[in-house]
């Protein structure tokens, strides 16, 4: 457990495996974060609406983003052949 938790229960962040962090509340994992991104088990996912770095969706990946999405002058978005990107 990283941090103090809330109200003395086991809420907070937990480093459960190399390169992985879990967010939990009342003992229930609500999201996992690792090198592949955030996977929410419940709730709402938020993200920035501007891409300012190089982002590539590989041929074996799918991605979803809430739009509108802006690609800045320093950013790129590439979807490889076979990859899927959906903007809702």
C-alpha cells in the first residue's frame, strides 16, 4: 500500500507486480495502471484532449478516445495496418 488510505481502511495505491499499480477503495480494485495504460473496472476514464507527443496504435491493439481530439504541431497519431482507433 502506498499512502495512508482513507479513514483507516485499505484504500489507496498498491504496487502489485513489476510495472503495475492498482487503485482500490474499500478493498475493491477500481483500476489498474501499467505500461499498456489504464484499465478501469468501474467508473469514468478521463484523458487530455490534445495529443502532443508521438502515439502509435500497433497492429495488434485497439484504442478508444473521447473526442474531439486535437493533434498539436508536436504530436502525431499513427494507426498501424490492422490496428483500430475509435473516437467517440
